[in-house]
């Protein structure tokens, strides 16, 4: 019996490893395609480095905010506080 369980465990490990490798490869391909597309857009617009970085920060903020809002909108989500944040500047 022990042998059969060991064999099942090894098969499961191999499947998980294969799945992780395929997932990493897909992520790399997507990242490469997105990178190349963004380079094409930047070259077309001839944007200076500061504008490019500003736009990338905007995209980062929008993406994070969208995901945060989606998490907090879920039923039963833990709210950190219902209180409005205190302004830092007067």
C-alpha cells in the first residue's frame, strides 16, 4: 500500500511541477508580448522618459486601485475602517 501512495505522490508532484513550468512560460510570453507592444507605442509617440514614467505610474495606480476595489467590494470583505482618513495637510 505504501508503494502505491508513494507512486501517487510522485505523479501528483510531477503534474504540479509541469503545471508550474507551463504557467511560468505563459507568463513570460505574455510579458514579452506586452513589452514589445508598449515599446512600439512609445516609439510611435516619441514620448520623453519623464512622460513615459508618469504614464506607467498612472497605469500602475489604476491597476492596483481596480484590484483593491474589487477585493473590497466582495460580500463579507474585511473593512479596515469605516472612518474617513484624516487629511495630512490643513
